[in-house]
């Protein structure tokens, strides 16, 4: 029976060591892992969201065209700028069908590299988790007839290296995620909608230290999956000049993570655990600003954008589960993560460079901060419209 070596080792452990190892013995990290997965999905949604943060600069080109006399040099330059912006409607998921000439439909292909670092803070007696993410996202987008409505799809692959600050818990995770999205404009208002499904594979290692006889690591392999939904409304303010300012409200993000079963074997500290489903619901608002500059030869444009968003978490307070040591199913105990952060502030910054040939490049930053953790992400993209 597995329980005898465990109880014998604990009997001779010091009180300090037993207290310090209590969280990893219970398997609290398995519950906190759901919050790390939520952070990773937030990074993928940020890559999608950053597309809308830089959206709408094409309208600036059309405004310039509408305000110049036909046949004039200014009109010709505005026309070239409009065409240049039309060239990369899908650049790294950072432009919209509005970048095309009014009435022009077409396709855009995009690719981007993703990199991020994040942290779930240690608090409320539960150890936190640090994680580093890297991946790639590919997508295709269709601009519909009037150039102001669009639909698209993307597929992403991400690796996520997750570990506790004490290095007593570690998970190597692989994620495949697909998204369908679309948007529509109604006068100064824009409505955006995206749905995402993510399949997550975890290989975990949990190690108890400073207690003789329990040092052998417990290993587990299990799958998780998640469904997420983004819905947002933006209203363009009537400001002077070529800069665009939009109010974002409401902005709603839902992430539902399914629960999972964990079964460790062959070590004294092996656990059997059931982690419950976790539902994250964030509601808030903010603003974004964008500006576009046209090169002297009118063959390229550079667009910059900034976005600030505040959201309130109104979903589940924490992740919970039930566990027992393998061989002792009649002695279950509860495990619980730290509380999820309630007030979330996110910032997006980016620059997109577009050529009239249809090629474009973009670089962007997305950051998120709450009382429960943080995330910093960088995106490098290339796109082509045809």
C-alpha cells in the first residue's frame, strides 16, 4: 500500500519542512494550473484583439481622398495612400477591410510569431506559477463587398513552459488553438465577435523536498480544453485631424476551461485528483488611438496604435478540486488555487508598415496586469493581400 511509506516519512519530518511542503503535497499547483492556462489563452486572444486595436486606419485614407479635388496632386497622393493601405488588410491580424477601397472585396493571409511571459502570483497560501510562451499563428481573412465587414479564421500552436518559483512543480504544455472571428461597422460604431477553441496537453512533474523518502517526483499526463468568446463594441469619436479615437464599451471576454483528472503512480506522494471547471468572465471598457502617415512617394504607409482597457472579473473566484493520495481513496481532501485577479488593466501598442505591393510588416506589444498576476507579450507579423 502506498500510504504506509508516506505516513512514515511524514512522521519523521520536521514541522517546518511539513509546513513548507504542505501545498505541493496537497497538489494545489494542479488547481493553479487552470489560472496559468487562462493566462495563455488571454495571450492568444490578445493577438486577436490587437488586430482590432490597430483597425480603421484605412478610413483615414478615404477621408483624405474625399476631401481633395479630383485630378489634383493631393487627390492622386490620397488615392495612392488608399491603395497602399489596401495592400495589407490582413497584416499580422492588425488591419481591417476598411483599409481597402470602398466596395472592394478580397482575401488576406497572415502569419505572426508569438512570445510572452506571465505569472500567477503566490498568495492566500497557494504557490504561484511562472510561465514562458512561444508560438506561431496563421490566418486568412475575407473582406466582404462593402469593405467594412469581414470574417476570418486563424490557427495557432503554442508551447508553454510552466514552473513554480520553488521549482517543486513544473508543466510542459502544448496548445493547438483555432479561432473564427468577424466584424461589422454601422456608421461610427463597430461590433466585433470572436470564438476560440483550444486543446491543451500537460506533462507535469511534482517534487516534494526536504522530507526523506518522498523526494521521488510524481509525474502525470493529462489533457484540458477551453472555449472562449470575445464580444466588443467601439464608437469612433468625431475628432479633428487624421487621428482616430474610439471608445470601447462594452468589451466582454469569456473563457471556460474544462476540468481534468490527474493520476500519478509509483511514488509515495502519488495523487489522484479531480480539478473542477473554471469560468472566467471579464466585462469592461476603454479607448484606443491610431494615426497613419503616408510616405513621400505615396507607396507605403506607417500606422501606429495604442489601446487601454480596464475589465472587472465577475466569474469564478478560484479553481477548486478534490484529491487523495493514491491507494487512500477513502481519505479525500480539498485543493484550491489562489483567487483570480478581479481588476485587470491591459495595454496594447503597435506599429504596422504597409506597401502598395500587398506586403506588410507589424510589431506589437500587449501587456496585462492585475492583483493576481501579469503578462507581457510581443507579436511580430507579416501579411499579404490579394
